[in-house]
């Protein structure tokens, strides 16, 4: 079934590092199973901001019976993140059940590498690993100590699991006594920490990366030949606003100019609408026709709008989440899909 939004009430809102807040939702018992999550997954939040429908995805940092917590870092000119800084307890938001494939799968020894608000899924993953008796090492990059999110939670984990949790803070704009811990998190810095004995990359059963795309690419490249590719997992986060997008190809431009008939299969129901020159993607065209398709980030990063092309063809402006096997099997992201044929059939119910 296609994920749907549920109304959840904020039971706690508190500052979480400089320019960030932790939002904790009360999850009623009737929705406990619906909102069960795997460490690393995210929630999609939806609310009206300035009269506009806004939705954003935020990773789950903590979960306990009847409560789920996400962290929201303020982004300049970001509509949702700016509004979130002023949210108060008792506010009701529309929340989609947990999603995402960047998850802990039982690895007993992990290395976690995060920057900024990329820490949020790492908190949940670290806690799960440690509770299961495993070992975790976390490299966490920020501008300054004041910007560190979930610092109290991380310190509490370090105190509780002494000897099994290593916490390494890297600061780019606040000098530290150890030179290696100054600057940004880079591939070379991660390798230097490994050589110094602060990280054990060879023994890691899983290496998890979360943060800006540039950091992920740099560290992933540095790990080549040291950590097996299947043990490296990453999730990009985006700052509000769209990621760089490729211009439509000639085929997509021609199809839009001629007009495209799109049919979607969603929850067993078929609907048809048109894509024309004024539509950048299938999701926008459907909205113009009064049909709401599943989506959250609209930046090609979350996979909420994943569907299968069963007839016709389409290209994607960007893709940061589909794996090669999925694209070979015909899956596409509707929020990035631009038809390149005069007819396109998309199945959102396909596994």
C-alpha cells in the first residue's frame, strides 16, 4: 500500500544544538505498529507554511514506546526548517510512516561518519548497535561545539557503553588541541584516523555515511580498496531547495511539446492525466490535474515516489537513491521523471 499521512501531535520541542530543534511526536498505541522503524529510517512531515503545502523528510534520531524524535536544522531561506524552529508542543503535523533503506541490519561492528544534521540517523543506529552488544565508532563533523546536535544523547551513550563506543568530534571553525580533529570531515582525514588507530576500517562490518554529497563522495572514494563496497552505506541529505538538475533532453522536450498521456496505477486504481510543456516532472503534472502522487523530498533522494515503468519511456533529472538493479528493472522516481514517449504507464504498486 502507498504510505499515507497520519496526524501526530508534538509532545516535546527543544533546542538541539545551535540553530536546530528536536521534535518529539506522541505515537498513539493504535499506530504503534504503523510507526515501528528500523534504525536509520526517516519520517516525512507535512504542514502548511505561509499558506503553502510544505513537506520535508527528517531522520529518526530516537524512538521509544509511544514517542519518535527527529532533528531539524535551520537552513537559511528554508521554508519548513525555519517554521520548525518555532513549533511548540501540542502542534499537530501530518506524518508519513517511517521509510528509507539506509538502515542498520544487525552489523556488530560499525563505523559511522556524519556531518551537521547528518547525525540524526546515526544516533539511532549507534544506540541500536550498542544495545545489541556491538561496537560503534562515530566521526562527527561540525563548525563548532555549539553546533553539535544531540550532544547530550551522544555523551550519555559514551558514558553508558565505555569501551564499545568511540566518539570523535571534528570541528572546522573552532580549534582543538589535536590537529587531526580540525577542519572538515574528508576521506584523507578518515584514513588518517584509521592509521592513528582511532578507527578500525578493516574490522568494520558496516560503514555508514550521512551528510552533504561532497563529503560522501570523498570518503567513499578514499575507502575504495579498504572496505568492501557492499559494506558501505550512505544517505545524502539536502538543504531546502532543489539539487542541481539536468536540463530535459531533446526527446523529453519533443514529447512535452506534443503532449504525453500518463497513466498511473496507485493502490489498485488507474488514473490518467497529461504532461505538457509547462510540467517539469510527472508529480507536478499529476498535481495540476488534481491527483496527488506519493512524494516527499522532490529532490531524488528519498525514494518515496519510486514506481515502475510498464509502458513507454522516461528520463530522470537527477537520481540519488535508486540502485542500478532497480533502474535495470524499470524503476524510476516520479518526482524526477520526464516522459520521452507519447504514452507512459507507471505502476506505484510494483514491489
